[in-house]
C-alpha cells in the first residue's frame, strides 16, 4: 500500500508547475527523439494504388528532465496507461507518406508510457499504416520494389526536435514469418535526414529524432507474410529535409520486396505458352480441312487477346512496356502468324488448282484437235497443194509472271491470232504430253512444303525467344535493382 501511495505521489508531483505545451529544454538544445520499429505483418502491396500496408510496433524515446524523480527501492521506472499521455508533452510525430492509418484499441488502447527516474521516457504504440510506394513496373513480374515509411515532426523543426534511430542499424526489426502472396521481402534499412523548413512549430533546435537502438531500432516479425511478395530485407536512414518553413529531422525505414513468380507462371506464362503450342496443331491438319484450321486459329487468337486484357486490367494504366507485355505480345504474334500461315497455304492451293484447270482445258482441246483434223485446203492456195497437219499453238508466259496473273492462249488448227504473234510461243504437235507444259509453270514451293517448314520454324523460333526472354529479363531485373543491394548485407 505504501508503494501505491508513493507512486501516486510521484505522478501527482509531475503536474506541479508542469506545462505540457512547452517542449523539454525549451530555448536550449533540441530534444533528441529515438525511434525503433518492429514490423508484425505486411498485409498488402498494391501495384494499382501504389501503396502498401503494414502493422508494427512504434516506439519513441526522449528525455524530459521535468519528469525526473528520486529513485526509490524497487521503483526505478513507472509504467503508466495511455491516459497519462494527456498530461505530458509528447513529440508531434507523423508519417510523411501516410495515406491512411489507425490505432489499435482492442481490448484497450494499445499504448503505454514508461518513465525512468532520470526523466527518460519510452512510448510504445501499435499502428497499422497504409503508405504510398511509387513503383517501377518495367520488369513486372520479375521486379523488386523498395517501399519506405518516413517519420517526421509535423511542426517542430530541427531547432526543437531531432530524430534518430535509437538502436542504429538494428532499430528496425521484422518478423521471420512476414509473407506476401506476390512478393518476397528482401530486406529493410533505416535512414535519417534533415529537412530545412521555415520556423513553424518545433524545429531541430527544439526536437531531434534518432533511431534509439542504432541498427537494431527496426525489427520485423518472423511471421510477416504476403501471398505475392517476399520481404528481402529492411534498412533505416536518418536525414535532414529543407523546406520553406525550416529544417526538419526525418527518419526513414525502407523495406525491400521481391515479387514471387509462382502466381504469374501458373496463371499467365504457362497458359500463354500452351496456347501457342495448340496453334501449331493446324500445321498437321489437312489443308482442305478449312473449318478445323480456321476455327483453331481464330480461337487461339481470341484466347490470347482475352488473356492479355485480363492481365493488364489488374495493373495500373502505365505508358511504358512491361516485361510481361513483351512475352504476351510475342505469343499473340505467334498465334496470329499461325492463322496467316493457313491463309497463305489456302491461297497458294487455290492458285495451283486454277492453273491445273487451265492446262486440263488445253489438253482437252489438243485431244479434240487430233481426233478431228481440219478439211484439206484448195490446191493452189498460197502455193500449197497438200493439206497441212493440224497444229496447236499456245503462249506460255514465264511462271513467275503467270503466277501474278499471266494467261494461257492457244489456237487450234493452224493459225494463231495476229495480235499474239509477237509473244514467245511453244509449238506442240498433237500427241505430245501436256504434263511437260504443266511442269514448266509449277511453283518451287508447294502448300505442303509451307506446312512442313512451319512445323519446324515456329517451334524453333518460340524456344529461342523463351531462352532469350528468361535469360535477359532475369539478369536485368537483378542488375537494375536500384541500390537495393541485398539489404541484409548492409546490416
């Protein structure tokens, strides 16, 4: 009971001549505020909204000589509830890149104050914050992202408050169970900077923030997890920011994520590759099976279009090309080329059939001429006294010219038209094999040859593309990972 009375007396003594509106050491050196963090979970990383959400313990350490008390046996520190915070001065800390945040109040306010007899104060609260995180998706889904939480005094400049990471490089901790559905956390780091602003509120002359435990000021729970990301690591920094209202002390905790490829391999890459392979089936189908080949080609093209649309619908509308766009675009070109291949085969087959029909008509004309020779001529006509043998004259253009629309002309029973006399002609007497003439204009590549070549060329091109794609992008995504050097090495 005596202890309770003594503690109550100590707490009551703090209110005597204590003005919570004035910072400690007002007019003197700035207040140094040490900061540590321990990340419990990272619930989401959104490419569309360009933000991430994390749940963490946030602790601040500073010294207020006005709250020092005489040390008594067994009473070195006082742990008080959150209600006592209303009676003392506390730093006006806020998160610069915060979009949304809230305190946890179940079953009571998740906050406490611990006062040491020397006047040093520890404040611990649990927060959930959604903070902005600009992302570069050029190498999506083989990308790495660096997101950060920036800590700063809202009104006090560096003349009043200086922030620091209280435990140096260990000021930020993270649970080993932090997981994300698309990312893997590679690491985290801390930063400390100074902001230069004009004199509104407390500056660095009044308050200075610091990471209270140096490198150990930020911790991450082992249970932090996300379905698409993995936490690679984290680091902390301290900086000074210069603005129009003065110089401000700022702390930054950076968390590095690497995206997990499993989802995209199963949902996008493998299906798109299989669609391309399915489009090659048409090369083995008979070229006369028009409904089957056309239906297969159109279906694969439409499926690739749907897959590309659904993939980009879940991403922000950005102007640059992503790595996944390169892959899907190439797959689309492959299936579209398969459809065009059948169009080419069908066109060539039609032209060959038309040419064959023309030669068949010529053969029939020659046969009819040989079976029904013309009547003998009148003696003395042009000096000839004997009937002439029936001839078949026809004009054959160059095969290339013929394939572009050249014509075949023939005259039966002796005389070619005068207007065709200037063209090169071939004279074949009745009984000569017409197949020789057909062979003269036969194309060097047949529709069957195109199908045979396509069965080899298309798979080889697609395999080569895949080798180049995965080697280049997997290598580049590691090389251009900003200065996201494995942050664990920087600890």
